[in-house]
């Protein structure tokens, strides 16, 4: 889904410093959804202004996206953008801290894209809403290359965060509950984890 409206969203994000998924990562994510027609129910953690949710819903008419965003201004913009696409019936934006989201809904696919240092917590929080076969996709697991080369940053809080990302990245790849594939060369480092154990 590439047209004038999406360009408006990406230009807004750029101008206002709203972080949205990089183009290469987005292409990968959309290709994954296209290759897996069994995916219908998606949970996105971190809506920002709706860019990735709109793209995901654009893959097929039977894709439904629940997406969670903590920042009120982002929620408003996301809802406006989603409405402009006529997708308000298939994308629902929840305004809350993702860790407070409770549901009896099961999801086929989880796109985890909120606070990078919280990935391990998000995974445990949302695991009960998944089933054996559900897929989790995490972005930014290289964090601009800093995770594997700390000399690229001198910022203490960035380094604290990238150490947490590294710990999460190493741990999930050894976690017997998941079959994982790490794509370090895609976007900012994408990891797919498929739940394989009850
Ligand atoms: N997925 C979006 C896209 O590609 O268009 C980008 C999401 S942006 C990288 C991360 C978003 O997560 C930010 O808008 C931020 O406000 C939100 N966020 C951070 N912590 C959160 C939390 N605990 N619960 C919900 N949203 C959170």
C-alpha cells in the first residue's frame, strides 16, 4: 500500500520525530503476512500514528489489527489516519500502557514495536493470549548497530537499553518455547519467534 496518503504519514513522522518502522523492515513484515494467509488477527504493541497498522491491514481484507499506544496525541493522529483509509472497522487503537492490556482474544501474530527495553516483559504479558503456532515479530534488535558495537554510542541510557535488547535477543533464541529466526541484516534487526510449546 504505497500512495499519497501514506507519504503524508511518513512525512509527518519524519518532521515530528515520530519513530516508525523503516522501509526495509516494513517490506519484510508485509511479505511475511502475505506468505501466511492463515494470519487474520494481529496485535500490535506501539501504534505511533498508525503507519504500520494501516500497512498490515492493507495486506488482506480479512486482517484485523488491535493496536496499543500510550501517547494520547499519537492515538488521536492514528485514529484520524486509520479513518482516512476507511479502516476503522478493522483497526482498533487502544489508548493505554501495553502492560495493562487484558483480553480473552487470541492473536495469530504479534508485532512488538514499543519500548525496546521492555520486550521481555511484553512477551510474557502477551504469551497467554497466544497459542502454539502464534508468531511474534520484534523490530530494532540491533538498535542502529549499537547492540553489537557499544562504541557507536556514548549515551548511558541508550547503552542500558541496548544491553537489555542484547539480553533479550540472546535469551529468546535459547528459549525452548519458541522457534526463532533472527534477521540481523533486515531493517534494524528483526526477530521472528514462533510459539512451539504449550
Ligand atoms: N509501529 C509503529 C509504526 O511502525 O508505524 C511505530 C511504533 S514506535 C517505534 C513505538 C511506539 O510505542 C511509540 O509511539 C510509543 O509512544 C509507544 N509506546 C512506548 N511504550 C509503550 C507502552 N508501554 N504501551 C503502549 N505504547 C507504548
